[in-house]
C-alpha cells in the first residue's frame, strides 16, 4: 500500500470532504436494520479473520497460505454464481476473478489478497494490508450477485503478488480478462480497515477516496452514499500521488497508466504497516462496513451508467 499518505496527508485536508451527520457515530440502529448481512461489521470481520488465520501464515504470494487464499476466493465467487476465472502470475501466484456478465463493457472491482507471508518463522498477518480490502471486495461481490442484474459486466478481481511489485495487476493489464478499451472504470481497495491516517492525526469514520474526478458524477454519488453510511470521505485527485512519486504503490496504478479511470479507497498509514502487529483485532469492523456500503453505491452506479 502506498506510503504516499505520509507525505500527502498535509495536502488531503485541503482537498475537501463531506462529513457524516454528527449524530450518527457510525451506522445507526435504523440503518443497520436495513443493511444487508454481507455489509454487517461482524461479517466483514469474519472474512478478515479467515484470511489472517495462522493456517494462512500471512498469505505469502508464493507460499501455501497465498495459494489457499486464492482457492478461497475462487470458491466464494463460485458460491455466488459468478463465472470464475484464474490467471497464473509468473513465479507461482495467481489472480482470481468472478464475473457477473452484462454487456460488452466492464467495471473492475479489485483488491489484492496477498501479504508478506512467513519470513524466517515470523508471520505477517496483513489484516489491514490487505485482508481489509479483500473482505470489502467479497462483500461487494455478494451485493452484486444478489441484486438486480447490472447493465455492464462487473469483474471482481482478487489480485495476487501485489506485495512483490504489483505483479498480479501488471499481469492483468498485459493479458486482460476484459479488454481495457471496454473497461469503464476500476475501483480498488487497499488498507481500508483502520481509523483514517493513524500515522498522523487519526480521524474515526473517515476514508480517502482518490480519483473521483476521473468520472463525471462519481463524487456526488460517493458523498451521498458516504453520508448514509456514516463516513466522511476525503476526496483527493489522482495526480496527488504523482506529485510525491508514490503513484505506483497499489494495483490501480497499472490501469491509470493504460488510461482507465480509477477510484481508490484507503484509510491510510499506521505504525503496524508491514509489521507482524498488523492483526485483525486492531481493525475497526465498523469502518469496513462504512467503506463497503459507500463503495457499493459507486459499483451499482457504474454498473448501470448509460
């Protein structure tokens, strides 16, 4: 995940944002009653717990735990009735895709599932980086599979080998499952489970959203959905990462390079980044739910957009 937040946080506040009503404190009881089960904090936390279980040993890209996580995503996509495809990544990892077919244009929804694995007996669980984003990805796949059929194809991409240099997403853009010329947008999640920018002045119920300006109408959709979910979003232009030289730190970078509009969600850096202490109990499950509900509105909007 991009270390850009360390440098860019000083500018993010100037980019504006819209706060949730002060009375929400997160998801209200009334809102929770109407929230689908797959967006419940405990459901998202359960998926994070599975990915971070000792049996997965940190989901190293070329380690058994990483292969087990890939199989798990394939099984979950199949359970939802999605068309499952798997793409080898040179070296022994793979990307896993679940397709919900619409017309010949597609929206890609992505997160990487790998982390640093077991290094000389020390396990790096990678709860925030990026079991958090992977859990949100799966929740969005569940939401789409159980909702109205989208106009456009939705391609849910669980990328592998991100931690080794964005290898999975790089393999995808070189050999895309769906032609990039007919890809309308990418929504990517990387580190979305903590209070916003814990490495600086931590803010609860807040997330940064990069690249909303690349699609007309996206910011209005995101702000309305975020308010309903009890989330404050901090919009920032995609060019901000370029300014600090950190644009190539997460999977949407490859798509931006190829001219595909990309939106990226993150809650930013913290002291447990790439440490054995990045464990599930340090996440904020309600934050996962807020991000997932906000992103779901964007996915539905993009999937139906004329």
